[in-house]
């Protein structure tokens, strides 16, 4: 399981703005698992730079609905291109192995 970049009460997640439709379902499942496993006081979603794809917007909407149902405040921020390596967990597809 990826590190989530969370502090004691905030779960920070990163979502690629150019997320492809085939990766949407897996991304939603990973996102839900992290939120439900951590039960944070707050969730911060970092969207990578660039225009958001329909799949990325769909994932954001699902996260919003999940957080609202659980009573967890959600904030959205644009991730800077030089984000630290220990920052938010990427929610996109897992890296492929050669």
C-alpha cells in the first residue's frame, strides 16, 4: 500500500489531472480504501497541474461524495510540479514494471 502523506489528522492524496478512463475504477477503489482505513479528520486532494480529464473529475466527485457521507471535510489543491517525494500518495494507476 502506498504511503499516504498523512499527518495525524489530515490525509493528503494526489490525483493526476490527466487520469485515463480505464484507470478510474482502480483509482476510486484505492482512494476509498485509504480514506476508510485511515478515517482522517480531513482529506486534502492535490490535483497535478494541467486541465482535469473527465475521469479525474469523476474521481474527485466520488471522493467528495464519500467524504460528505462520512462527515470528513475535503479540500482540493493544485499540486506544484516540484512536490516533495514524501508528499501525498499518488492515486493514479500503479507504476508498470518492465
